[in-house]
């Protein structure tokens, strides 16, 4: 896994209000919380936290203005179209990552 992603949460436990990180899953300290079990609000929390803990950046859609990291977070919080697309893309990425983590952990553990 890329080092930049190791500092970002990969899932969220709403019962404990705890973000769960890659190394915690790999080490067996934490279990994978399936993203399909999270509410829309909890998914947004997870994606926002991933953006907050990552490096600053600029991103631009083909037909729109550039967004800073803080503007992306604001778009997510306000349910703007760009924010909704960002959440959907991030959740899709995380689902694949968590499936891979689960398979690798099953083989080693």
C-alpha cells in the first residue's frame, strides 16, 4: 500500500465512533467494518476524514473550476454534485481495498 494512504482511515466503526486504519487491520488489532453496513452520514464522515488527513491538493473536473482539499470537503458536507461524486468514488475505491485486505489477512491469519 502507498505510504500516503497508510495515514488515512480505511473504514469506520460507528458504535465506537472510531476510524480504523490499514495497519490496525493488517496487525489484527481491528476488524474490517463492511462499508455496506454504514449509514450515508458515516460514509461521508469516513471520506471527509480521509481527505483531511491526506496532503493538500487541487483537483479539477473536466468542465468545472479547480477545488482545493478544503473545497472538496465543503462540497461533500453540503451534498454538492462534486461532493457526491467524490464520496461515491472514494467508497468504491475503499470497498476494493477492504476486499483485498480481507483476502490477504485470511491467507496469513
